[in-house]
């Protein structure tokens, strides 16, 4: 059981209706959440800079750092997805997963 937003617990093995889910290892879960927490902190820092009327180039540099952090998050998540979900689906004969992965990659490369 893990805690979801609002303190409600959910069982990661339960499939909610109409949505696919991914059960992550504790290591993967913690790594992704830690990255997101750092990104949230960076975004709050940018907000503070705007509220303090910081110099535009200083804010832009921090925004670039957040973009880089989000890209690193995406790379980690995508790598995990390919190593687990995609490999499993292909082994089980679900070829449509390749189309889904391709569509996802196209969206990420925009």
C-alpha cells in the first residue's frame, strides 16, 4: 500500500477501471519521487524569484535547470518503462505496445 494524494492509500496491484497502471519497485518509486520533489523545489524557487523581481536572465537560467531536471526525469521513467512494461508486453505478444512507445517518443521529441 502506498499513500496517494490527500492521504488516501491505494494498493499498487489493483487496476483502476479504464486506466493502466504500473507497479514500481520501491527503489524506482523513491527515485522518481525524489526527482519530482527536487523539481517542485526548483519551481517554488523560480516563483520566489519572480515575486522578488529578480533579474530576467537569472530566472531564465533557473527555468533551464528545471527543464533539464524534467528531461532527466523523463529519461529515467522512459528507460524503466522500456525495461519493464515494453519488454513484458512484447514477450507476451502485444505488438501494439511498439506503436504506443513510438507515439510516446514522437510526443517527447516535439
